[in-house]
C-alpha cells in the first residue's frame, strides 16, 4: 500500500532488521531553476517512500519522493522551464565547487536490484543541465552485477528511483567523473557487501545510501575496509540515532542539512536537517581525527560531514520507471542525497588514493560550519544539536570547495 506523509521521513536505505522509526514533522517546498533557487515557503507538500516495507532481514530503499511535482520530460520541454528541485548549478554555487574537474576519477554507486533504464535516464538528466554525455559507448558509464559481470538482478521500481537519485547527484557535482553502477542481487547485507567489494576494485570513490542498526566492524567491516578508496555512507533519516555502516571506522559518514538561498555573501544558508542520523556508536573505534573536536563520545561519532538532505529543499532527479504512478522529473530528499554529493566532491578533489576518512578533520577550514538546528533529543547535546565546530547532525560542516576532501 502506498503511504503518503508531509513531514521529515527516512530518506536513506534502512535495513529491515531494525524497527521502523518516525521522524519529526516539517515540510516546505523547494524549487530551483538551473541558475537560482527561490526561497522555500511554509506550504506543506506530500511525500511518499519510494519502496514498500521489506521482509525481515532485507534492506529497503527509503528515498522520499514529493508527490506534487512529477513531470514528464516532454512537459518540461513544452513549458520551456527547468525541473523543480535544486540543479547542478545550485549545488555548485552553494558548495563553491568548480563546474569542471574529476577527470580520471571513477565513482561507484552501490545499490540493490536492477534499474534497466538507468543509463537512458542519466542521459536525460545530463542533457537537461548541459552536462557532458556519460554513456557505455564513450566509456564514462558502466553497469555491473555484484560480481562485476552482466547477470543483472531483477528489477525493483523503488530501488530504481534510488539509483537514479544517486547517479544524478554524482553527475551534478562531478560531471567529468566516470560512474560505475554496481547492482547487488538482493537487498541482503551480504549481497550489498559483495557489491561493495566489487566497487572497490573498479572505482576510486564509493557512495552508499543505505544503513541498518548500529553494528560492529567485526561483523561487517571487511566490506568497507578498502584503504585508498573514499567511501561515503548516509547517516540515516530518522533523526537522532546511529546506523551502520555510517558508524564504521572505515567510511565517511554523511549527515544532512536544509539548504536555502540567502542574502548573504555566500548566497545560501544551512541548518541541521531534523531527519539526519547522528550519535555515538556502541561498538566501533573512533576516528583518530575525532579526538580533538569534542564529540563527547569515546567511540565512533556520527556524522563527519554533511550536505543537503531535507526533502523540503530537495534536488531534481529524472527517472522513467513509472513506479507508484510517478515518472519523469521529481524532487528527492534524505541523506541518500547527501552521500552521493560528498562522493562527487571526493571525485572532484582527486585525492582518494592518498588520504583516509580523517582528512576532513585536519582541513575543516574548507567546510561551511552549520551551527543551528537539531534532529531530536539526546543526553549529550552535540550529538543531536548543531553548534560551532563538530556536531552530530552535520559533522564538521558542508563543502566549501574541495579542500576538505
């Protein structure tokens, strides 16, 4: 059954082995042309989960799709208007990123199930925004199964929408990066882990927009322990609380913000998004870089950095799956937006082979510090409330160029 909501929900991919958690309610629309994004209003808009509730032991994509903005490609062309949602130009402006760069870098996207129209949909997105073509024919795009072959899994419409989101965000931030889509045979953690290992053989940077309850690296860490690879993971989308693999010591945990235009020198303002996951892991070792930033956690603290994730200030995505009655141009949110954005920034920086996930902690001056907003209540205030310096929902902050990556 299709569920509709109007508030902040889980936009990442949450393993079904943990109970469903609701997030605080808040909603406001966001729209953007290719050049500028108008300010959000107070009007609420309905959202729905891209995927249905999974069976026990499987993962489910929880990307949020706004119900009131789906437009076909033909309708966008006929209206001579840009799709709703933040564009590549908006993201480049907000995070002071170059419009070129990333040549020679490859970003892998790990997701479950098959998206048969992924390459064609990516072409529509990139054409709309004047980005260079990224195709199998020109060597920019590659799709493989979890073992690196072409025995693709069965199709799932919800995961296909998640795949489009991930591909579009990497393209928006790093147009010259090559992209590898690695499709796990199912949404089990073992198959997603096998896909992760394949991605590490094929790419410099890996983006993951899924997670489950906090777990130990002794159980799953081998999937994410790939020195010389930058691995990003969404922190979760149900507010305060820690998820795995974001809590792994081997990854960059990516929190979330609300991003709006502003009349300041930057031209944008950000607050912590109420749905972003955060906190102190019960199991895993702290990053060495966290020792001096006052996390208040003797173990792994989440998150490290952040990017836009609030569906109320969401991004434009193109997907033709025609799933749950929607296709074409849509607006998405969740930390499943933020993780591929940060993966794209790592690609732009081109340093993955020579750095580890402590690097942002020694280069925090190249980040926009997010100092307001919260994602719930907690015993140690910085785990759930934004402040000057490190905090749980937004980590050290959002990209101000590529210097922190």
